[in-house]
C-alpha cells in the first residue's frame, strides 16, 4: 500500500480521493476459505485507467514479496 501513487491510506468519509486500507473480516453466514491480504478500496474521481494501473503495479509488488 505504501507504494501506491494515487491511493491514500485511510477510510472514506464521502470525499473524492481514492483511498485504501487493510481489511479484516469475519464471515458468519458461510465459511470463507480464501487466504491472503484483504483491502478495502474507495475509488475516487481519478481516471479509472490510472487507478487500475496503480493497483496492478501494487499487486505485482505484493506478489513478488510473497
């Protein structure tokens, strides 16, 4: 997350900025067997192609460290 250029770290309070935070969840209705990091993303008003490219490069860096 620290390497993302367009996403700030934090929760959205209705703003227009793109934000991302690590998320932790528990599922009570049905088991969820997936493992790995989970992120909550708020997409702001930046160009969607730029946001996708930023996330793509961040996820590639994450996979290199795994």
